[in-house]
């Protein structure tokens, strides 16, 4: 589905949003008051397709550790104990990277 410059693709509980080649994948899971969730793989996809962030080179394992640190700092929550945990940020803006 397209609307203006945006392309949307829904698959299961996930959504893929694309604009000018930048891909933002996320999951919609109403586990708490912040339904938008993402995995380190989804964050990596955004970084690799974004002109602003594509020079940042983190492995999936490094992104996982960074996200776990946000959980420890209570700036994010984690759901599941899998290869690609699901994370969500609290309803605040944080400067990243």
C-alpha cells in the first residue's frame, strides 16, 4: 500500500514503512502502554538504509547489548528471551548514538 512518498506493508503483527529507501520495521504488540516494539534486527535495518546513520556499523550482537543497557537504565523494556528480543522505548525522547 502506498500513500504519498510512503510505502506500507503489514505482515502479522509487524509493519514495514519505507520512504525514499529508508526502511523502518516495527511490531505492534499491546503488551503495555507503548504498543510499538522493535528488535535489534529491525533497528539494524533502519540504520543500514538511512543516509544519516548508515556509516554507524554495529553488529546485531552489539545492538542487542546497547538495547539491553537501555532496559537496565529503565529507558526501554524487553519482551522475550530470544535471538532477537522485542524492545520498546518509554514515551520519552532520548538522544541516541
